[in-house]
């Protein structure tokens, strides 16, 4: 089997020594100690493990690390810059958009990708763009509010 010896994660080249067929999530969490991405369903259905590969959302639990090699991988840990949270992370706090917070990192990563491709999305675009990320606590309205806050389209925050 082919081996992967380095990954580009959060702007840094990180050494690894893993089989190319193992899951990216496993490498992030177990080999590199980046535990922000969560193992949810293990089938790519819930979105708790979402990371960005070259800016596009990807389910790291079903992405083989070999497919991510050579790409820029961004995890929730990589969104903050110089000790300052990403605007969407700030908005999640402001909108109280988390309850148990298990889905939060995946929601934020999917939301960040959405805001990159559509900086001022409508509510319908937010719902469509976030479709497939599951919040078992049902805080969807607050998540939508957070994305609206981050995009500057919020009319008011409802909790």
C-alpha cells in the first residue's frame, strides 16, 4: 500500500506516516491530535467530521487520506488567525448556536465554505448550503442566525 508522509493542514506541512487508505478523520484525530473534527456516523451522512479540502467541504470520516494528500486541509483549529476567532465562530457564540456542540465544528466548516462561495446568502441559500449537516439537538434556527450574523444579513437574533 502507498504511504502518505506529509499533509498540508491549516497552512502547515505536517509529517505523518500512514497508509493512504485510512480515513482522514482518523489521521487528524489519532495521529495529529486535531480533535475538533468529530466522529459522528462514520458514513459521511451527519457532517460532524466536515473539514475543507482546497476550500471545499469534505466528510473526513469517508475521505481516504491519500485523496487529501497534496491538498490544503483546513480544520476547525485552522479557522482562527493570530488568536482571533473566525467571524463565523464569533457569530455562533453570539447566536448561541450550540447546545451539546457535537455538530458545531462541522457546521462551522460547512458554513465557512458556504460564505466563501456566497458571501451574502439568502436564508434559502443558507438552508440549502447547510443541508446534510445534522444537529441532533435541533438548533437549526440558531445556526441559520449565526450564518446570517457572519454574512451581515441578519435582521435580528432569535434564540
